[in-house]
C-alpha cells in the first residue's frame, strides 16, 4: 500500500463531473489536500475552427464543475496552454506528489501522458491513471485464447457474462470530499473570447454540464421502454441524446450501464437494446487500444488497396455531400442537420456514410474527418468504428455488398417526410410520396423548387462499388 500523500492534483479531461469520478475518488482517498485542474490544451484547440461547438460545451461544463467543486470546498484551476507544459508546471507550483487522471487510450493522448509522466518524474512526482470512461477496457474482456475480440456479438456476450455489481458500482466521492482544497490559482473559467473562440450555438436538446446530463437522463428514463421501437426514426424523440455527455464525462458510464442492466433484468427490452449500444462503446475503445493503426488505416489491411475516387470530380462530389446538396433528400437533410446543429441521428450516420463510400466511392477517411470536425459528440474510437463499419473495412463490419439505398431508407425511417421537411424546407410543399425521390416528379411539379437532381445514379453506383470491392475480395 502506497504511503499517504500530502498533496495531489486531479487532472480533469473527458470526465467533467464530481459524482462517481474515478481519479477524483482515488486522489481524495490518497491525499490530505487535493487540487483540481483542467487544461484547455492548445495541442487540440489550435487546430479547431474558431466557432467550434465542443469548446462552447466544454466551457459550460467547466462552469458547472467549478461550481460543484466550490460547494464541496474545492475549486477548478483552468489554464489555456499545452498540457505537456501546464500540468508539470502546475504540479510544481502546487507542490504535489502525484497527479491523478483517468485513462485516455487515443494514440495521441497516450503519447501526451507518457511525456507528462516523464516530466513529473524529474521532480519526484508521479502520474497515476485509472479507468473511468468505459465499463471494461484494454485486456479486461478477452477471448478464450487470450486475444482481443474482433466481432461484436461474442464480445457482448462475454461482457454480459462478466459484468456484475462491482463493475457497475459508483465511486463514493462525497465520502472523502473534505480533502478538496482551494488555490489562488483557481480564478474561474475563461470566456470563449478569452481563448480566441466565438459562439457557435448548441443543439436545442443539449444542456451543458453534469446538470444538463441529469435532466436528459430523467427525460429518457420516462421513455426508455420504447427505445427499441423509436430509436431508428429521426423525426421521433427516440434516442437518449446523452452521447455528448458520455463523450465529455458529464455523466458516469457506470451509472447509465447500471440503470440499463437493472431494467434489462426486469424485462425491459428497450433498456436491453440501449445497453447494447453502451457495450458498442466499450467494444470500439478496446479495438482502439489493441489496434491503434485502425485510427488512420483500415482495420483489415486488404481494404487499404481499394481504389477510391480522386481528382476534381471526386472533390465536387464530396463538397456536395458535405453541404447537403446530393439530390437525395434524406442524405441532404442529415448533412444539413450535422452542419447546423453538430448532431446527427445514429441511423442517418450509417445512411450518409454508406452513401459517401458506396454511392460516391469516396474514401471513408474523408467522411470521418468531416464528422470529426462537425460532431459535438465526436469520439475517435466510435467515429472510426462507425465509418469502418459502413465502408466494410473494419472489424465486424457490414458485408461489402450491403449498400444502403438512400430512397428506401427514407421511405422506411422518415415515411411522412417530417425530418426531410425540417432540414430541406424547399421540399416542404411536395406531397409525401414525392418527397423521397423528387427527381421522379414531372418537371412542371418541380418548377420554382430550388433543389438539385441526384449527383449519382444509385443503381449504377451500386454496380461500380461491387466491382471496386470485388478486386479486394479476389486478393483474400
């Protein structure tokens, strides 16, 4: 057992809450005085557009976190700089013996943490890290042969077999909160303008910080039993809308998984399906840990041999996809949703990803990068996993010959055209049967409607994609 520390620092990152926070709990148990900090890391922020919703969300979450810490006798130190500089400098200024933080398995984060740990050692301090962002991580759920899972369903079954009260129980932070300490360095959370950003606007369903997460959770629990029946319809209030809160840790994954698991055991099928979605998060994070190459290349290397469309015409097609002017209403409505709000419904993420890779023949990495720029809930592991699933290059991906038809997807999941009308208002007056494929209307019916014709013939594109992927399959 390690000796008790005089002073410790908790480095908040993607875990912006006081309740059930692993690193905070461990620090409070281990030290007489515990300081808390968040670094607005320029290694990340400098590359972002000046109007980035995530920065706006983070600052709001930090305000709530600071208030919650102050209510318990502490405060949040916020600095704008490079984390590899600021954390060692702050640790030295505070005279701490250890910095406590939670795991982040993104490749760039692993390199950052290794450097911080090395710098801390130069003045006899250490970096201690803990699991917090997932239920099971790294090597906690492995195959019988001792390797990582590459297929979701066996992973899910092993996950469910292993999970128990221990893994779902919360960390009792309040019990040790008396160790929280204030510092004159805690001068509040800066404004957007103070760090060089401008307001971008958050989706209407998003409330910031742990209190916002609590409100969304309470609302979702009133309709969780219908989740399995409503989640695929973008015009319906079906999802939990908690993805951004999971991404930035303003809600505990243990709490959500515990609720879902308990309700599933009580026969709630909606909760069972929702728990499966939470398990997908764990799955993709263990894929990232064991296969970091997949964050920039195909998980299945043979798919890096695919000859994607390139050149000026491909760039024009990509721009049309990004801007929501492909001529396919459901695709365009989805892309306008992400551009306007920073959110896209999960069913639509699959539709637009399939369209980009298999209708337009454009490299999945270009679409992944656009999502990384636009999504408020962007998570490297999940975003990468979803795109590689759609492009058939990932683990447990859809078969390459499964190609979503954007028109039939529209007719099935937005039958009345409610979602399309919201984001493609120029089509609002079309009769419902026509809104899914307006190009089939007589030219006279489309007079005065400024909406493009399809940029690709789906049937022709499908055959071209089968040929493109067949080359790869012949090499297997």
